[in-house]
C-alpha cells in the first residue's frame, strides 16, 4: 500500500472511473464536476457524463439494471464507452457509483469496453454512518424493516471474513459492495492494484474530495461545492415512509409502480420537501458501530497488504463507539404539517403516474360511431373484459 496526503496528477492521456461508493459525497462531487465542466474542458479534463450523473447508464454498464426500467440505456452506454476509450483529452473521467455493483466477469467486461489501463478511484466513508445512509436509501426503494432489523440482516448476509450467505442475482448485499477487500481482490487483478486509488474522507475538511480530484486531473482549484440534492429525511418522516412501504406491500402493491411513483416522479419534490423540514438525524445504536468497526478493521488490513494507493488515513474509517448511544429511541409520531406535505408529494406523483398510464393506453373507440348491432357487440366485448379482469 502507498499512502499519500494528496495524489500526484495522472499522466497526460490518462483515463479514470470513479465508482463511488454511494453516500460518500458522490452527489456533491458530481455536481461540482458538472458545474465546472467548461473550465475543466478548457484545462484538458473531459467528463463523459451527460449532466451530473447518468445512473441508468452506469447500471447497464455494471450489469445491474432492474428489469422494470425501460429506455435506450444500452445504446447510450455504448456511446459513452466509445467516447471514453477513444478520447484524446489530456485526462478523461467518468463518475458513477452504479459501477461499484460490478463483479466477476462484468469487471473484465468494463476493462474491455473502457480500456484495461483505466485508473479506478473509490471514495470512502466510515461504515457505521454509511449504514444509516444506506438504510434510508433502502427505504426509498420500498424497504420495510427498521434500522436495527435491517442492520442485523446485513451483518448476517456477509461475514467479517467476506463470506456471503445470501443468494443474489444483480444487486449484491451492502456489506459486500462496500468491502474494500472485495474491491482490491476483484478490481485489482483486472485493472492493476497500482491503478486503484482509495480516497479516505478528511474528518473536518468538506472540500477534501474536490481537492483530491483536482490533483488527479492536474487542474487548479476550480471545483466548488453545490447543494447535494439528496438530503436525508428526518427520522420521524423516514419512519412514516417505512410504514407507507409496509402498507403498500401488505396490500399487494407492485414494486415497479412504487419505484416509478416514489423513486422517479416524487424524487425531486421529495428532495425539495426534505430541504425544508426540521432536522432530526438518524443515529445508529452503539452495537451497530461496534460491529461495523470489526468489518472496517478487517478491510483496512487487506488494503494495507495490497499495492493500492490510499489518500488519507485508513484509521479514519474506524469510529469511536462511545460517540454512539447504547439505545436509540425510534420515533412513533410525526409533525402533522410535515405529514400532510409528505402525503401531498406522494399523491401528486401518483396522479402524474396515472396520467402517464392513461396517455399510454390504447384509445377506445367512441361508442357514438357504432350502429345498433355493432353497439351491442362492443358493449358485450367490454362487459366480458371487465368480468375477465375480476
């Protein structure tokens, strides 16, 4: 392992991918990179993303796009990969935390598509607070378990030694996705451990990641923080969303509809709503912090035995359990004004979804155009369809 305070600039003509990890300041970083695009281009640093982040394109590239997402993502991925590998810029980069889902042969596929000499940059965060952020993100994907129930299941799914006891097809368990040991063992042999850069956050400097990326690109300080746009729900509102998810699931609600309404149509309104609520941070209980530290220590040992570059101090990935309460009281009430606004966000998104569905449905013939016999036949057909749907 090579440890540095700040990295050297990559050689001219280099390319790198930033594969997350999620909830490590990626949204703020991607926003800064997008806003500074003109300055970066003038300095020879080319961003192949269209806008801040093309999430679905990254999911296609990693082999993790859910079946219910429809669109021309495959074509866009092919265009992006070609632009990336054929770029003649002094430095070319792509930031997508979706790529961290890639595993096994898919990592080799990424090397084929992007170039095996691509550098891999990974931003990090202590595991204990990261798990809280992941739980809340899981709620936004129709999760129904409490924070402690979810954490227990996560620890049970992946051992400290890295053994996975959960069968999965596309989306690996969180503790496997965040494992630095896995990143070294799976990405290292494909791209080379010497091309992997792990970025440990500075405990006090919020601009640290921006400075690291500027150094990698070999540009002056042109990146500025922008609003992250994915603020965390206060704990009471998070619990309200969890119980909504449970009700939807208990009543037989389907996942694609939920993801389209809450995950897509309500995403921006939910962000705007969250930015005006009274903060109520979600804290993990001490046992979660202690257990998370066991994983972090094991992962750090694997990194130290590798040939990767670490920016910062690995010790900052281990938290002090004394900073975490032994027990956390789970809210059981929510402010009525906040609850009403949250209902409005969900109801408005549901109406939009219904309007889109109606617009996409085949138009029914106007009954006034039918003659007597034809009218009776059409009414009979519609009646039979209604009976069949029941």
